C-alpha cells in the first residue's frame, strides 16, 4: 500500500523515502500494539493502513508543519514513528478490549498471557499516555537544549531570508568546525 500511495501522490513515480518509511511504519505500529492477540490478517490490515498514512504524512503533513509552524522534521520521525505509534496504540487498545471474548489465541489460554483480561485495555491506555508523556518531555528538554545552544551560533553570510528576516543556518558545521573555503553552500 505504501508503494501505491507513493506512486499516486508523487506524480506516477515511486519515491524511495516513502517506501522505506512506509514499510518501517508498519513495524512500528504492530510493535506498538498487543502482537500476541492480533491475527495475521489484522497485522496486514494494520500495516497497510499505517503505510498509507505514513506516506500521506510525508507528502502533506510534514510540508504543512514546515510552512505553518516552522517545525522542521529532518528525519521524518513524526510520519515514521509518531503517527504509526498512535495508530498502533489504538489498535492495541481495541484488541485488548475484545480479547476477553476469546478463550484462546494460537492454542494458548489468554489467562496465561493476561492475568486480568478485562482490564488489559486500561493498561494499554495508561501505557500509551505514559509513553507519549515521556516522549513529549524528552522532546521539550532536547528542543530547549538546542535552543539554548543556537544563541551562541553566529549568523552565516549569504543565509536565506524569511519574510525579510535572515534565518540562521542550523544544519551547517561552520560554527564548530573548520570548513574548506571551496565548500558549496
């Protein structure tokens, strides 16, 4: 599904980053949910949906964040890990909520996997909120750390301008390393 979505959104050609991240997003989603009680068909549906969503997020969501919020996601982490993890958590909550209706999965009694099958969905919700909270806290601390570091960097001559204001070039090594004079910017 990531292949078809990439080809549809990118003017009839495959975009390799879409394929790689869409494939990885499927693994993130199934790893984020209760893999024990998800059937192979459910895993394929979840992977297909997440592959489509990840490619669409790379095509639409990431440029929107850059233009409106000025949030640059250079590695595509939101489309590859963030959104698929949320979808995977929702799938995990749903599968944990309905798992108590089945006496066994793959020949194993569910009571040996989940002690309290009725409250497992609540554990999934709590674990999801804890994970998202820790990720948000880590992101804020890291962002603040790099914001403080950026005050010491100097403006690079020839930098591009945004609405008449010069923008610092954050992804160059000129402030920390000796760069050859013939280096193209």
